[in-house]
C-alpha cells in the first residue's frame, strides 16, 4: 500500500503536536509495511529513513519561520510574514500548496491520499481531483479548538468543512474531536473514525534525572510545568490563576511555562499583576534535549487546555515519569486513567490537586509509576494499525 | 441431605465529601450527607424494601422451611434508622419469624482486625449491642469484613463467644476438597468454618443477567437442579452474596425477583433438600477436615486476598495513618471525634483507592463517589490531616 500524505510541518521544524504526530504516525505506518510519500509545503533541511519526503516548494524563502507561524490565526500570520514576501497571507500559502500538490499527484503513483488538518485539505482535495484516489482527512484540531469558538475565521472554517465533506473518510484524534466535527460541521458520525495519537518511546529513553539537581534547588522547591503554545486554546491563563492559589498555601513551588505564543507578553504581565512573577519562569519554545530535561525536572505536569483535541504533551510528561493533571476538555483524558483530571475553568480544584500531588509523596509516586507504565501501551504502532484498518475499509 | 445456607450481606458506608486541601483547618464536615441519603434512597427503593417484602412472603409461604441469614453493618443500620426506618422494620419482621439469623461483624465494616485487636473487639461489641437493641438477637456465628478469614481469626472469635465463622471457598485453600462441607481451621480452636460456594453464589450475584453466559437465562428450576447435582458430594451449599444483588446489582428488569420468588419452592421440591441458617448448620454437621488458612483470604476479585484494600501504597498508607491516631483519639475522650474516626475506618474508603480497575474494574467503580482512586486518596488524606489538626 502506498499513501500520499500531506503534512505542514515535520520535526525538527515543528511548532507543536501536529509535526510530532505526523512523524510518529508515518514511521509506524512504515513499520506496518505501508509506503508513505510525505509531502511538505516547503523544502526544509530534514531527512528520515522510513519514508520519502517530497517538498512542494523546493526554493522557499524563510520556510522555517513561516511554517512555525501556521498555528497562529491567519491575521497574526499575515502580520508576521509581512515584509517577508509581498502580501502573501496564510490562506494564500495554503492555496499555493494545493496548486503544487496537483503536480505532485500527477507525477507520483499511490493508492490513497491522507491530509492533516485544514492547512493540507486543499492540497488533499486537489490530489484527489487529479488522481481520483480516495481522500482521508485527518483532524488534529478544529478552528473551534483554536479559537474557543470566539472570533472564528470564516475562511478556515469553510476549508475545514469542505475538506470533511470531500473526504471519503475522516480520522479524528479523539472522540472529543469527533463530537466537535459532528456538532459544528454537521458531519455524519459514521464517516469519522477515531485514531488516538501515541507516544514515541524513544523520546523518553534519555535520562537526565541524576544531573538535574540544580545545585540543591530541587531539595527545597517543587516545579510545576505547563508546556504548550501560549495561546488561548491551551489555557495558560488558568494555569497562572491556579499558581497564585497554590503559592498562597505553599510558597516553595516554581511554575515553569515552556512554550511560545501570542499570549506570551500578556501572561508575563498577568504574572506580575498577580504578584507571582518571581515564581513563574518563562522558557520560550523548547525542543530535543531541553524538552526532555524540563519534563524530567518537573514534579508535576499540568495541561489546563480549554479545548484539547488530543494532548500529546500529557503522554510525553507521563512517559518521563511526571504525574499529570489534565483538562477534562481533552482527547487524551479518554485514553489515560492514571492521572488526575479537572475542568479547565475550575481553578480551585486545579490548585487543590496540584497541592495534593506536591504534598503527598505516596500519591506522587503512585501516579508517576502507574502513569509511566500506562503510556507504554499507548503507541504509534497501535495508531498505525487502526489507521491501516481505515485505509483498507476505504479501499474496500 | 444437602442443606442450602443463604447468607445476604448488606452494608453502605458513610461516603466522604469532596474535602479539598483548602478545607483543612477550615471545617470538620467530612461526610457527604445528601449524597449518602441519595444512594440509600435508591437502594432502599430498588432493593431493600422489595427484597425484605419478598423474603418475608417466602418464609410465610414455606412455613418456616425457607431460611435466610443476614449481615447488617452498624453504619448501614445507623443510616437507615435516620432516614429509612421502614427498612429496619422490614428486617425486624424477618427476624421475628425465627427463620432469619443475624451474624456478628464489626460495626463499621472495617479492617480493624488487621490493625488493632482492641479496636476490633470494641467494634464487634458495638455491633452486638446494636443487634441486641434492634432485633433482640445474640449472633452466634461471625463474619468479618469482606469474608476475611485466617487460622488465627478462627481462634480469636472462639474466645469472643462465636461458634462459627464464614469464609471464602477459595480454590487455593480447598485444593481437591469441596466447599460443601463444614471445616475447621488449623490451630483455629473449635470454631467451625462455613465456606462460600463461589461458583453457585456468583452464578446468581455476578452472572445472573450476563447474556454472554452459556447458562443465561438462569431459572430457579435450573439452579435447584445444580443444587441437587451436589447430592452425595456435600452436606451444605453456602450461597453468600451481597443483599443488594436483588434489585440493585441485578435490576428488577433482569427477572432477579422472579428468580428469588421461585427459588425456595424449586429447591424444596427435592425432598432431601432443606434450608438451614449458619448456627443450625454447625450443629447439624461435623467438621470434615482441618484446613490451613495461613494468610488472610477474602471473597474479593480474582485474587481472593486483601489486595483490593491493601494492594497499593496509597491504601497501605491511608490505613496506617488512620490507625496511627488510635491512642490520641481515645485519649481525647471526645465521643464525636471517636465516632468520626471509626467511620473513617470503613473498608470502602480504601476499596475506592484500588487501581486494579483494569480487569476487576467495574466492581470497584460501583458506588464509588470518586472520579479515580487517586481522588479517593486525596480526599481521605485531606480529611485525615484535618482530623489530626483537631487533636492538637
């Protein structure tokens, strides 16, 4: 079986879970004997041995910066890219990708098309038009997740909706997301298969625990970690409000906010206004070794997302042995039992649970151990098997 | 001549309310009174009232040939007296027939036996007083929480005036032997053991409504035939299960009440069969052999051990912590504190912290007020810390 897969970003040139998921899934599909042609919009300097990478645009200008900005709303993206190239916004980039996809689909041979998120749906649809092959629309996050339902971008919504209706089958990263697609896009639930994400265990293989004592810092202080884009969808503002409550009870805690995003300045100001700026550390975007280290430094991981289609970071944190408190408004809460769950808006509960994990060593230890064991079974291999079943059902 | 010994256990804990870390030192209100009343209202309506009524009808209909033994925890009786006295009256009507025996147990359905011999004795005495007061009965046979049993316990309850004790007919204790005889425990004194026939008991309590089961649907006639099959291979068939099997674990819609209604008649159709209560069974039959129960055996899960209550560190710690307050609590001579401390010993609190979910799952989640075992531990530990603060 040969799959023409359209993605937008790929590690190490990724700004979030989409790239990680595309990497994990294609690698595991390859292990299942599936030949993956992975298309990216712009040439980046990366190589993998499990699939063939095809770059739609071989001579891009400043590709990395543009790809990374894609999680932002088209308006903000427009502002960032201004001056880079004349007047080209994100929607134009997406359309241009579709044009280039047409040529690729003509040139290559494949059995099925698989497109990830709205950024790639036009490319997927174009490839389907040219080749007549079935299209899978994979949904990692809807416009409703990104915006919280406020200030929806109509163009993005229209592209998503068209992608869902033109697709032969939709893959959603969770039941949580499937319900959103049914509710907000009017799609028949039978058309949607749930393919949960997995954890790449290789990521957790590196151990820094012993080298991370930070000169005795860890003996006195606990570290609570937020890791994700600093944007409305991820609920970093709720994390700060909970931090304030925790610190009133237990001052020996540091709150680390790892990630970059449009709310960064606002969050720094909030930390100052709340009077906790000395206990909140902003690290910016982390990857590779630094990412591993921050997970392993953390005494607790909190994912307070307002709307989280899946939440790969929760699996990563658990894989590194950090206990996790995760938002009930998330896909990952469907697959993980050994964690604590809260409603993102329930600051009191969030703070109470943070304090409990820090205060009761037995709880910390049990959550850590059982969580780490549990995620060993949430693998990309399982995701790939489900994915392959969907391919086969579509191909009949 | 096989006797059937039907024993129904009924108990409901005082569930805890969501007591957060921010509540410590702020209030001492630990129990979720409205929720407990709601649970009890539902169980009363679905199970206690209709089952009591049916059992009474059956005793009358069979003119004393149908018998049933009950285990009534003190914490349940207390809650019923407070909110649903009609259920107590139902139990009283049953015991007044002379065909309903009540067994001894710990008032608080606790694991005190494992942690404090003196507290264990106190709670058994408290239960005795309660049963005496409500039913004018002196229990002769003992049943420890969740059918816990080992050699030493058999010996100890003899010293407390009991003639017999109930236990689980676990395969790893019985080996080739049948559970359908009376036994004694190694070094267990004269105490006689009645061991649960888990196969036949679970056919009612777990499998009755299970459509994947090849014996579904189970009729009273079929069940009575199984009892008859044991003729010549045993003297007493011990059917021990939760009272709530009738109407709550198995809903009315499954036909469980029809089954119960017809069961005595079908069993008594075979003239060699009869119903006997535990105190009669141990008079009628001699112990067949001595069995060795070196470790505690229970009726829980597939392991038949204490792992449902003590299987993980959170449970071990919570139990150890609550019993660590024993002396300090008793020294205060404060009745309210003592009462609260005892209610916190009820085994359900620790059962809710069990993370063995994944296989035995559904049973553990049943009636649990918590989203996860971890939340159960947090709530319990917060309350423990508040209680401890009150002692200073």
